[in-house]
């Protein structure tokens, strides 16, 4: 395959991965109970999406340039497992710091390295990036087999 076609198909795969990321972000916002907050601050959520998409593009292209294509599905599953472990740590540390609060409230209010923001970056953040990388690699593999 010549370099122009490879570049063009790479752009199509990047677009598909970013569209998948947008769909996953939209789905998570749709099930989020505070969806009204998104309607009032659309700019903030758009900027968050753009940052995630740019990070994704950087990760996907770097991974593709490496020795072999990573197994994105394993990264996605692993990030869910690590996210569960981090959330359990959120609950335990939050309860230790604020025993008077309910467990989930203490976990959500926890700040720092084991805070809820770190957990959310890992899962669903890394999970979404990995799933979109998987979509991108499947598309590139399908195009390359033609």
C-alpha cells in the first residue's frame, strides 16, 4: 500500500476512534445523574473531550509506531480491574479519614493520590482510550488485509 493511501486510511481510523470516544463519553454523560450540569457547562465538557481525544491520538499513534500493536482489549479489561481496586481504596481510605460519613460519600469526597479523580482517570478514562484504540486497530487491520 502506498504512503498516501496508508495516511488516508490512518486518518479514517483516527476519526473512527475519536467518534467512538465521543459515543462512549456521551453514553457516560447520559447515564450520569447530574446530566443537567453538562447542559449548563457544555464548554467544560467539550474541552475535557478534546483533551481525551488528543491524548488518545497521541497514545494510539505512538503504540502503532512501536514494535507491535498492543492488545487494547487487555488494557481495557485491566483498567476496569485497576479502577475497581482504586475505588475500594477510595472507600477504605475515605472511611478511615471520615468515619462519620457513609462509605460512598467518604469515597467521593476523598482527595489526593487515591482520590476519586484518579479512579475516574483510570476507569473510565483509560478504559475508553483502550476501547477506542481497539476499534482503531481493528479498522486498520481490516484495511490492511484488503
